[in-house]
C-alpha cells in the first residue's frame, strides 16, 4: 500500500505544542499521553505525520520536561490544543467523559426489510418541475449493499419518474448521513457506460488498506447520461458521502454546484477510549483523495460554483437552468449571423463546427455565456473584429458603415459646404497645410476641391494633411485624394474592398485622370491624427503608411472602424459584432481594424510643431543612408555583399520605406533591420549614441601586479572531476599582452593543477568573447610543438590582407598535448573570439563540442561613425576561412557535435568521457 505524500510535521513541533500549553505550576499524566500517541499511530489516517512521535514523548517524559496537570478536563483541553495545533487537523479532539456510554447505531443492513424500505424512501424525494426540470432530493446516501437489495424498487418508484426530464436539480442540502460505498452508484447514473471512471481513493488506517472507487459499467435502470444539465444544491449541513458525490460531479465537470460551502466532514471518524481511563480521543481513521484533483473535500468542504444562501438555492438553480437551456438557441442564432455576414467565408465552417462542439458546462450566467462564446470566436477566427459582448443596455441593431452625405448641387451652396469641410494654408518654410474634417465624394465636389486645395498647394515644399478632427465619410473619396499624391504617369493600386453582403470586390486604383495639378510622389507628406480620428480618416492614415507615401504624426486613432454589423441576440442581453467588409491594402494585407499607430506618437496639439522637426530630419536622411552604405562598402569583410546591401538601402529610401523614420533612434533600428535582412549577417548593427563609444579607441590595459590575482580569480575556475577529468571555465578572451602579463601566475595557479588529468572539459558557455589575439597561444597548448598546425586564415577588409594563423612553437609551461580527450561546452551566449577558438578546435577534429549552437559572433568588428552624427555602425571587418576546406566560416554559429541544453552539457560531457576512459583502461588490460 502506497501512502499518499503529505507535508511532514516534525515530532519536536508536536511535542512543543504539548508543552507550550502547560503552566509552570501544573501536573501531567505521562501514561495517558503515551497511550494517546499509541492510538494515533495505529488509527490516524495520516501516519506519515506521526513518525517518531511516541519515542520523542517518552524521551521528554524521562527527562522531566513534562509537568503534571491535575484537572482532567483541563488536561483534555490542553491535549486537544496541542494535537490540533501540531497536526493542523481540527477533527482530532480529546475529551474527558466519565459517564460516556458508547452507542452503536444499527447498520442499515440489520434493519427489518419493511423498516429499511421506509427509511430509504423517506430520505428520497422526487418531483418534476415546470419546463420538464427534474427535482431529486436525497438526505441519506445508501451504501452498496442496500443499493443492490432495493435498487429496482427505487428505480420504479423514484428514478423512472425523473430519468426522462430535460435537466435535473439534485438537492443535497439536507444530506447529513450515508455510506461512501454508495457514491459510485450515484455517479454512474450521470456518466456513460463505455468507460469507467476512477472517482475516489480511500485509505483506511486501522486495516492499512486502500480502496479505489470506480463508476459501475452495468446499473439498474436508465442512465441520465452526460449531456443533460445537472445542478447540485449544497448547504453548510451537507456532509460525508454527499460531499463526495458533489465533489466528484463538480470536478468531473458533470454538474454545477449551487448554494453554500459544505460542512467539510470526513470519510470515517472514530471515538476511541484511551486505555482504561475516562478520556476519549476522536480520530479520523480514513481519508479520501480524488484522482481528479489530487485533493479532498474533507475538512475544507465543497465550494459551490455559485454561492448563495441555501434557502434560495432552488430558485437560483431554476434561473441558471433557464440560462443553460437557452444556450443551444443562442449558439444557433450566433451561427446564423456568422454564416450570413462574416466576410472571411473560408473560416465560417470551422467557426460553426467549433461553436457546435464547445463545452459550456462552466457557464453559470448570461454574461459568462457571452465571455465563453467570445473566447471561442477569438481563438478560431483570430479576428479582433468578430466579438460577442454582454450588453444589458444595448437596444437596437447597429450597422457600421461609411456615411454618405448629400452634397449640395447649387454652386454657391457647394462652395459654402466645402468651406465647412476643409481648410487650406501655406505655413512658414513653404509647407502646405490642408485640413480635412470629412471625406465626401461628388463629381462637382472634386472640381471645386481641385481649385481650393491642389492649385494653391502645388508648389509647396511638403504637405501637412490634418485629420485630427476627421470623423469619417466615404471610402470612395480616398482614391481621389491619393491619386493627387502620386505621379500621374504611373498606375498605383491603393486598396481593395470585399463586401460580403453584396458579394462584391472593388479595387481602388489611381484615377486615369484628375481635375487639378498632381502633387506627385517625391515631396514629403505628413498626416496628423488624434484620438478623434475615426472611420475613413483612419483608413487614410493606414493607407499612407501602407503605401509608404508619408509619415503619420500624432495620437493613436480611435480604433472604432471595424467594417461590421452588430446584432442583439433575441431574448438575451448578448450582442454579436460581425465584420462584413474586408479592407485589403496594396500589399494584400487585411486590415482588421484597431487604431492606427503613428510613426511619431505625440500629443495632437503638438503635432504641427513636430512636423517641422521631422521634416528637417528627413532632409538629411538620404545622406545618412548613403553614409551607412559607404561605410559598409569600405569596411565590411565581404565586399560583394556590401555592394548589394548598399544598393538595397538606397532603393528602399527611394521607394519611401524610410518615411516612417522620424529620428536617429528609429533610423538606427530601421537600418539595422535592413542591413541584417539583406546581408543575412546578424552581426551588422547600427546604434544611436550621444557620446562617442569607447570601442572606437579602446586599447587593452596591462594589469598591475596587484590586479593579476584578482583577474585570475575572476575569470578562471578549475575543478578536478571524478575519473581524473579536469574542468576549466573561463568567461572572457583576454588580449595577448594581458595573457603574457599574467602568464606565470596563470600557469602556477590554474594550468599546473589540471595539466596531469586524463581528459579536460573547457567550459565556454558563459564566454561572450573578447580579443582574438590570444587564440593561437591557447590552441597551441592542445597540439604538439611539431609540426606547426594551420589553425585558420583571416581576411582583413581594412588592410585587404589574408593572414594564416598558426600554432606557436614555444609556450610557457607544459603542453596538454594532442592525444588526450578534450571537450568544449557551448551555449547561445558563446560568441566572438570564444566562438573562433571553439570552431577552430572542431574544424581540426581536436575537440568534441557539447551544448547549444553558438551566437555567431564576429572575429573582429569595428565601430564607425555615420557622417558627423550620433549614429554609429558596428561592422565586421574580418572573415575567417577554414584551414581544412579553405571556405569561409559561417557566421550563423558553431553547431555542436552533441546538441543538448546548456545546463545539461557538463553532465553529458562527463558521462561520455567517463565511458571512453573506462573503455581505454579495459582495452589495456
């Protein structure tokens, strides 16, 4: 028998509770305590908490630490407090009862048949409520034996009347007695026969036995099954076997519990006399552990899903069932709306299938139903526009669409109307400014707008389009305005709209002919937004970014445009919003609504001032981008790649892809992304720094005599592992001059202690690199002096020279040699010079690499200033070529021979080495 694991309470703690409750002038009965301890050891259902208790108490008694308590009732109270406090179990009580007469209640099986039938029937009530809701009240859970005897009679008189109801209220509020053996019978009626379910495990301490409770494959009568709703009612009086029923059905997600938290009873409690005294101890002798939760209802009770006072539980259950009965209709109506209107038609079948198969057992309110349905739709559709909400104040269906205003036909009225929609100015610096408060479409309107907008602004240096007060209008007007912002000689696709209700697809492109002068595609456009920018105003801002035609400055837009219809589900407070239009940009991307995030997020009222700052920055943008390309061509290790990347940067600028850049920081980020994407080299990096980086003029510092010991202690760690395996960890690659300076101390305090090992593990998992100048020296220690070995070749772009790197003929101290096993541990942090050392030893088959792929760092990168600005580029200027193949090493990192997690690399390397060394020893015998 396996006793379930629980937190151990130490015996000294239990004894401390006994002693701490005694006063200094009291007396004590040591024999009584020893007998009590014996009873606990033999009967308490958590014996693992009592290990060593009896011996500890005896030792305390012998030492004279336990005093005398003369008053017996006081003694009982003291012992109860001590036991409960130490074992944290309120069921353990000691009482002094000189007149107690044990009474054994008759078992049900011992009662006459007629009396037993009356007792069973009186403890069960059944009824059928309105809407075909069954009501079953059980005040006593009958045991297995009784159920076998009278199951058929109970079926005919009670169960058959409610088996065919649509749902069931199962009332356990008054169930205070019963037998645990009857629990599987009840649970079985609410499960399917195909697979039995393990519902409880009961450990009985006196017999030291464990019994598992499973559902029964064959039962008398018809099952209620798993589909129909069951509500279990509980109260503070619900205890024992009824709690086991409620706990199992709740955690099997087969029933919803409503009412009060149950009593928190016990499987089995016994009152045992302590020796021949008048003292009695009440002990829980059995315990329950649910295989479903790993916990129990004992002591803590069963917490209901819906908390309400017991007397109101039936009414609450009825209202809850009404909600649950409405779920199929609600789901069907939601499915109908999705099927009829949802614009992503290819996603509809999966959505409908998922809705049909969703488990709503946890739903206990209309609001909860809305939340659950919304979770389903969001998970499957991944469309933030398709939503379900609980909206008690919602009154009518709303269709979100683009408003179409009636435009006046009479010329005078038309001019006045236009004056209310827009404002045109020329700001200092020859910056054009036009404010659109709405977008409307009309042939006459286009002609008037051409005269009022595009003619006055045609010769400005750049243009501000102010949408901070724009609340919408007509989407069809967008293509007109965008056409003025393109070159008339080129056809440009702007966007596509698919309307599910019309089953139509409309493409919006540049107009073949515009009325006024085109503004063209070369000059800069700055679009201003605010939190109030909505509907078509948001579409325009989105398209300006998507087309790379301008820079958006201001606040995130309202995010209210969803191209959707909203419907209230009849008879509920639930509403579904269904997108019926897809807005597809020029790149084929679907815009799923939400606010447009500006390229420069600033307060709306400060947006115009920021335009002037950003426009000034944009004037020098081309020069900075070309400057980055020039540095790459001059210094990047692979010249043909540098030429390609430089051309791509200029091309992207010409295509407007740098219009989203608004300052040095965002330019650094964009340049880094473009450099890495085009070259495939993640080592290329542009950064923004207000002060000149130290790396531009960094020189290695020779340590003083006082610093040498500190450096060695900080950088190196050595250990002798079992099997005479050496372990060497160092976390930085020092410059050769530093290595020479600390060399004598390094040989003495580090190298000499591992030189005579049979194998060596070098740990580079935490070494992010440093200087490459000491790599030849380090490698030389693991090869013989003769012949010299070609390690690798280095091409330096700065000097356009190729250098062969060789081992060194003379080294300080003893070499490790070329024959002993060498393992190198790596991680994703291993980089730069540490990576070169690792790759060299792998390339020359001198070491086994264990761990993770390395970072792919550079042998040498230098930092260069871009023009005379605060931008700097880190550019790898050296390429490393294999001494074996002559090919350039990949900068994607070193792949280990044995790939494991970094934290497992050492133990894996140890095991392999121990095995190899053992085989070598056995081979010599």
